[in-house]
C-alpha cells in the first residue's frame, strides 16, 4: 500500500527540488533518557513491524534454506500464522490499533484516506503522488506530520508509550507512523519543504522517550552515521532502522520497549505482487545482523524478547488486460463527485476515499440514501460487498448477488473472541458459520469480520458506505494509485488480513491472535519482566 504516506509526499519535493536535506541537530537527550531504570539485566522487548510480511514468503524461504534468521526465530520461539490485522488493512489504521489496543471506532484513524465531516475536507496521509499533487502537498503533509498523531488519533485512549511512561518504563519508536507518547520532541522540517508546503521550521510533537522519524527527527545525528539522505528515502527504510537498533544494542541503550518499522518489503510487493522473495531475503539478512550484534542469535534471545509481525497481507492484482480496476465514479452515474483538491460545497453529492482494495463512499445529500448508493454499485461483478449502518444495525450487501446480511453487537451468538452478536438474514454474505443451538458463530473467509467491519462503520462521523473489492481487483476514485499486475490490500479477506507473528525470547503467549490485542500482551510481558528484576 502507499503506507509510508508522509514519505511519498516528501518524495515529490525530492524530485522537484533536487536539493540536499537539512539535518536536525543532535538530540542526545533522547539517548540519555531512554536508559532503563530496571537495569541491564531486564529483558528488553523489541517489536519489529515488517510491512506486508506474509506467512507464505517465510515458509517458502525457510523450506528453500534461504532465510536463516527466520528459521532460527521460528524454531526457537512461537510462530503463529494467523494474526488478525485491523480493517482497513492500511498501516496507519493497523498501527493505531497496535499502539492503542483498540479498533478504529475508538482510536479514530479510519484509513490512509477518509473524509472529515467536522472539517469538511478529505484527510489524506499520502496515498500516492498523483492524488497528493491534486489534493495539495501542504494539506497532505499537514495531515501526516501534524494532525495524525496530534489530533486525529483519539486522546480518549492511551497509547502503549503513554501507559509505559506512567509505569516508569522507557520506550522508543524508530520510524513508527503512530508514536504519540509523553515526551516532548520536535520534527525539524528542511527549508526546501517548509517554503512550498507552508510548514513551520519545527513541529512540536509528543512521543516516546526515543523518537526517530527518518531525518525529520534523528536523535542519532552527530553520534552514529545512518543512511538518512534523499537517496535513502530520508531514513525511512530498513537499513536506517536496523542500524539504529544495532547502535542501541552496542551502546547498551535499549529502552524497555522499542518499536521498529521496516517498510522496504511493501514497496516490492506492490510492484511485483505477493510472490516476491528478494526483499524477504534482504530482511532476513538484516535480522540476522541484528541478532549477531548481541554476540550470537542464541545470546540475543537470552537478552531480549524479539517480536516480528507483518501488518497486512497482500493480494495479487490482475494484469491490465483483465480489467482489474473498479472505477467508482463510472459506477455512480452523473452524481456530483468531489474531485481531489476541490473544496466541499453545497453542490457536492458524493465523496470518495479510496484505500486500495477498500473505499469509503460518502453521501452528502439527504435525498440520496446509502441503500440507493449501494444499489448503484452492487451489479459490478468485481465488488465483494457493500456495507453501511443504520443506528445500531450493520448491513452488508453482496456484490452481484444482492444477498443481504444484518448484524449488531450484543445478542445470543458468541464468537471465538468472546464477542456477542445478533445476526439476521443471509449469513453467506460474510461467510459465517452459525450454530444457533450452541449460540456460537465462527469466521471463515473474513476473520473477525463483525467487529472489524462494525468498527470501521463507526470510526468517524458521516453517512458512508464501506466498499470492498474481490481478490484480483482494486478500487479507484480516478486519481487513486493502482497496482495492475502487482499487489494490493485494504480489504478484509484472509489474504489481506492474516499475518505472521513470531515471538522469541519468552514463553508467555498472547490471549488472542489479533493485532488489537497485542498492546495488552506487551504490557503484561513488560510488567512481568519488571517484576522479575525486582
């Protein structure tokens, strides 16, 4: 996905300006304050989020004897192949669920792009160069650098960094997209971005004790030479992140909890599709070098807990000749659809916010109901389902068949996550296995679909549809990025929703295999390590 949204926006300026990047001043206070109060003998927790890492790639690489680091970690730890991601399967929403322990109805980050009824504007954290240019670079960078963590991420739910600070534990984030914490930091914006984008020279942010965000916030500057220039994506790439972690290990400055974002794999899979192994092998070598920094892989897992996870899967998008792109404006007839960069007016009828294989479709006119909009879209054979809510009820209409299911929270059916539901009409739409005699339901093709879908439908104000594409297809609003013959995600099926989770260095197991439940697991793990040291 165009997950590293802020970096796509910055890349546009790189191409236009061709000017060297200004570095921020050294921020040695970050490195001073991250030293754990628990001492050197407490196991630190390192969470490595590998963008678009998939089980199939790990298993294939291990079977070919091409992934020694993954082989060691899976053989000496816990290896789960069915961690359920968030929905939509886009990084900002997934990472928000990880750090808050909540779905989007609570953390309020609905996707990589969405419409804010409060501000009457489309929020876009960086979906693709064409949309960024049309939307306007200044609003996109403002959304990504100032508002995402500053105001969009709900202050009503604490992040793991804020919780750890309250417990007296130290934390850090290296290139994480969602980083709100208790410590004061500054993002230093180079002049070649400030002027055309109308951004201030410095942006005050709150983060964990250590905040590294490419060259915008580089606490290692002047201390450790890391690849953060223009040719290195301003530091938002794997080499920068791994070398930064290695420095913290070598200098004995690991915080109690460190989150590390590794984006390189995602870019390859978008271009070549989910079958590629080249970047997975590169990632394996980077992991191996990190483990060797402790002296050996065996010593590494004795001294630290390593958690490696993918954030979303990916589905192959069909080649151009098979018509893989669903043009939403073409399906909506002569409706007045907001164009990227236009201001919302009294004439605007429909707004589109496309997140690759998933989209939000908003209606601004009372005389155009959500059911009317759904009926306009349902006949396209490439659409999986169309969903909306009416008060407490959620509806999903199956594309091409027009079969309908309705469901709501509470009731006499309990799923595998101990969530209660009422389900009526055609269960086939969401591929549910319902046993009414035993008051149970199971998920099949769509993991945790009732909770994830209902959360997306309540993630922000407005009258809107959630539209998903069938495997092989993706959606566009006209200028949305497409990946014909490559890979895409955003939707809610297994291929895009189930990701690997590897835990090595502890026997403690998570209660549930969902991204949204990992925060509670991490806090329990860190508390246990603290108690063990006392």
